[in-house]
């Protein structure tokens, strides 16, 4: 029986890494493995939210040429001075059939200002599309790394479930030969149940994150089994490069962030509308020409000649105090709104960049600490506890605690790696470009 016990302990020492290989092999063998690059590419091509804002930008691009054009001319057909007793076109000399055309002419400079404002708003919409694309990529990367962490955590839980199942067998074997306590069995069973609870919680979180990912990718998983076929690749580069200096990143954000570009163009469009409102103090004009066709003869026997008329009119801005002046004040208020929003956007971006830098540096330090020190030390502790337990010098509770601690540290390592890459995704979105490293 003593030899059996030693054999079981040996299996425990070598089963954990082997199980890790088996589980990892299974996870990469899933039919639909989604890499980070594939997820980003698919989202950019199929996300309906991005498609909607792209359609809006395309629609706004069609406005400038419309507002820059003159108003459509008006064609008029008139019958003038027709006698109602006979309805004859020859009875009266002034009876005529008129054909006329009129054209509205805005005051010089108004059309150019309208076009300028529309062009700036269309350009702002293009920048807003770029901003939406950045935010979409950030969200896809964030969810992808959440799924990566959850898959690694589930792998770790699966290995520990197998291990604690073996601990239960060890405790039962020792109890049967009179070398162990029943409480050791109960303790191992309790830890095994807690791992099952952790597995359920992680599976629930993964399903929620997977639903978010499918929405970002523009997919509709009709059947639950279809969604569960998606797996996150475990082959990632764990190297975490050094970031550029904060001042450099903030300077990049000032020039590269589409959000700021869109806001500047909206502010310039508001300024153009202020100038246009000032132009409304000047009148608009209307010009036209009318041809009057007459029928019948003059008293001397000659045929009546046709008439020609030239028209000119203009509006008189007599109520500028309650109309045009108020419009200028309105447009000035809108311009001030855009100006303050630009400053608010700058402050927001500075905060986003700094928080992303802090989160990345903290998580990167954690990754190094866990990988190079804590996990190695925890593994050594577990090995020592196993040897001590085998020799009867360590109680079962300490063995369980050491293994649980190792499990927690391994999970925290994957969480830190995920957090670091999520912080990178936020930093790229905050700066507006991928060039964020030294």
C-alpha cells in the first residue's frame, strides 16, 4: 500500500504539466479559432455601427455641392387682362399670354459660406468615422483579451480539478490504511467543489463576453452550439514593449486623434455659420424676364406688338434687431459651444492617455513579477509541500493551501497579461495611432 501511495504522489507531480498540454491541444483544435487580427479585420468589415456612421459621412459629403448651387429658376405662365365677358384674347389691347423666368441671387459670399460650412461638417463626419473605427478596434481587443484570460483561467481550473480529484483519492487511500484523517478527504472534496463553482462562474463570464464579441463582429449566432464553437487562440506574444514618453504620446494625440480633428472642423463650421449669419443683414435679389404675347389688330389695322418686361426685386432686412441680430448671437453661442467642447475633448484625451499608461505599466510589472518570481516560488512551494506530505512532515491542509495559492497566482498572471494588452488597446485608441512604443 505504501508503494501505491508513492505512485499516486508521483502521478500528481507529473500529471499537471501533461494535463496542461492536453487541454491546450484540445482548445486549439476547435473548429473556429479566432485570432486577434482576424477579430479586428472582421469587425472593421462587418460591424453595423461602423457601417452606419460611414453611411452618414457619405451622405454629408453630398451636401456642399447642393448648398453652393443657385436656387432653381422659376418658370411662370400667365394670362393677363383677359376680359371675363368674352374670354377673348383679341378684344382688349392689353390682353396677353405671358411666359417668364426668374432667378433668385443670394448676396455675394453667402453661397460660398454655406458650402464652406457643409464641407467642414462633411470632413468632421469622416473624422468621426475614423474615431468610431478606433473605438471599435479598442472594444474588440478588450473583449478578445477578456476571452483569452477566461480561456486560460478555465484551463487552469480544469488542471486543478483533475489534481484535486487525485488529492481526494490520495486522502481516501491514506485514510483506508490508517495514515490519514477523514477531514483531509472532506477538505479535498470542498476544494474540488469550489473549483467547480469557479468553473461555472468563468463559463458564465465567457458566454457573456462571447455575446459581446459576436455583436462587435456583426455576427448573429442563432444556435448556442454555433457560438460555443468559437475559440480564442492561445498562441500569443507575451512580450510587453516599452512605451514612448508620456509627453510624446500626448503630442501624438493632439495631431493624430480623429476626435480632435472632428471637433476642430465642427468649430470651424460654426465660425463659417457666424459669418453667414452676419451676411444675412445684406439683401438677396430676384431678377427675371417676361415675354407677353398679344393677339388681334390695332385700330389702324396693324397687328399688335408683343411686350417684354424685366423684373428686379430684393428683400429689405427691416427687422434685423429681432431677427438677423438674434441669429448672429445664436451662431456665436454655437461657436462658443464647439470651442469649449474642443477643450473638453483635449482634457478627456489627456486623462485617457495617462490612465492607459499607468494601467499598462502596472500590469506589465505584475506580469514580470508573476512569471519570473511568484509562480516559480509557488511551484517550488507546492513541490516541497508534496514531498513533506509524503514524508508525513506536512499536514494535508497546508498542501491544499499551497496548491490553491499556485492556482490563484497562475490565474492572476493571465489576468495581468490580459489587462496589459487591454491598456495598450485603450492607449492606441486614445493616441489615435499604433506608434506608441520607443
